[in-house]
C-alpha cells in the first residue's frame, strides 16, 4: 500500500468511463501516456448531467449511488443507505484494485458523502434547515445530524474495504445555498451575505452543538432571517462584505468548524480501521472559482469557514488534504496552495486538483505553468487532474506536458 506522500499525480475517472472504453484503454492512457501513478475513481457519486465528449453517450445522466453493494454489517440498522449504481454487484472497485496493483499504481476511491438528493428527498429531516425553517436543500445532508454521521462512517468504511489506497472525501462538510438543486429560480437580488445566510443550517442538532460551544442559536437564526428577510421584502442586498455579519450569527458560524472537524475525525478513524487513509477534499476553491476560474478576494483557505472547514484543525486528524485549484492565473494558484501549506500540520500531504481544460485552462502551456505553480517550493506534494471523461482527448493530452513542469 502506498505511503501518504508516494502518490504524485492522478486523474479522476468515472466507473462508466472504464466500462465504456475498456479498463485497458483507460489505464493505458492515465498510467501510461499521461504519466500518472494513481487512478482516482468515483466510488460513490451524485446526480449530474454531463457532456461526455468521448463517451458512448455524448450527454450522460448520472444518479446518486455507490458502485458497490452496501455491506450488511456496516449498514445494518441504519436508516440512511446509499442507493446502488447499475453493475455494482460486479464489484468494479475490487477489479480496479487488482488491475492497478498489477501495474504498480495506486487507486483512490473518490467518495461524495453529504451531497445526495435521493437520500435528502426520501428523508428530509436529515437535510440542512435554513433560518426560516425550510428544508429546501434536499441534496445537502447535515453534518451535525447523528444519522448522517453514522452514514458517513459506514460509507467511508465500505469504500476503504474495497482495498483502495485512499478514500478521497468530497462534500464532507456543510453545503452552500448556491449549490443546491437541479433546477432553480430566484428573481431576488441576493448579495453574498444573504446567500451565505440562506445556506446556514439551523436544525436542532446544529443548534445544540452551537449552544454547547457558547453561541446563541435562536438569536443567530433570528438575525439571519432578519438580514435575508429585508431583501425578500424588496430592499437592496447588503454590500458584499462577509466580515460584518451580526455578532450572534458570526458566533454561530464559528461553531460549525468543530462539527465538521469532529465528523472528519470519525471518518478518518473508520477508514484507518479498514487499512486505508483519508484525503479530505476542501471545495472552497470551487466555491470561488468553479464558474470561470477567476477567483477574487481572499485566498481560499481564508474563506473555507463558509463551508464549516478549518484547514489547520482538519489537517490534525487526516493524513491527506486536497484543494481545488480552480484558477486561470498560476500566481493565484501558487498563493492559494502555499497558504494551505502554511496552515496544514507537518506531515499532512497536500494535493492540488487542476482542470486541464475550460473554463480556466486554454493550452498545454497554461496547464504546465499552473502545475509548476501548484507544486513549487512550499506547494503541493501531488497534483490531480479533473476529469478524464468530461474533456476531449486533445485536452487530456496536455497532462504529460504539465507533469514534466513539476518542481
């Protein structure tokens, strides 16, 4: 099994990519032509509609679910059980473990934890509840809810048990209002503060944890409702300044990082118990730069609190940490990655995820420059490319050029 720092480059893939093109063809490209030493495969994923340029379908509709049959001993007695993807009984993860091991490569199990519309619609009581009492975020399972936490632990153990070298944990934190449902309408001008406040969870379990940490949950909820309500009543949104949140709300928000860190610690321990290790994936870089690759303002690490993430605290409980370097500018990537490195504990490996194509990469030269920036002095230990099935082959051909640019 690999050590935390031995995997230096991977490409993200879907099981469907491997089925469609053949395992030999995909491994030949990723581990051979592209020069990666790791395959990062979606073990449990969420609903999506993807343009898939070299897939058997040029537009692919995905659903929530795991690519394994949930082990009975892990989910027995749990209300939350992951939906199962077609073909899960064929155990594709175990087959990939065997095939990658034959080539001396690592296998990472990319796992989406708390973003699951199917479970949220079936069990709305486990989803985030906003300041008005609405359960209007069916995809966002609340990390404070005991049943959600038990589900996350069982899911993590299931993926680790398939023999992966690492479980890559996506959405193991709070969701945001802006990443909510598949078809949305809002004809109200919500500013950044209002949108953030509308995404806060005030369910009984979040409130209980906040009160235990010294915050006034009722006051925070009332203030959040007041700020958002004035815009819903026709007022202009507040200036896009997050630093001047009402103190009751700010105190409440500060307690969320403890909820997330404790959950990550539970999941990391569970994964270790199955003989694997956890790489926590911090999605703040996507919150800031997903749409156009032009993040502005504070560095990602300084805004990770928006999703309940304290990078320093989480790095104390996980062996690996991943960041989404979704930016066009290599200097921005270097600054973002270096800022994460500065706060992560010594010994916690750092991975940077780059997109080789649109919207933030327009050439092999730019990808090479961004790879060099991400892995330069004080930077990441490894770089990952997102995503094999979502970009044309000529774009994927930029990867070997980029890997030669690593420091």
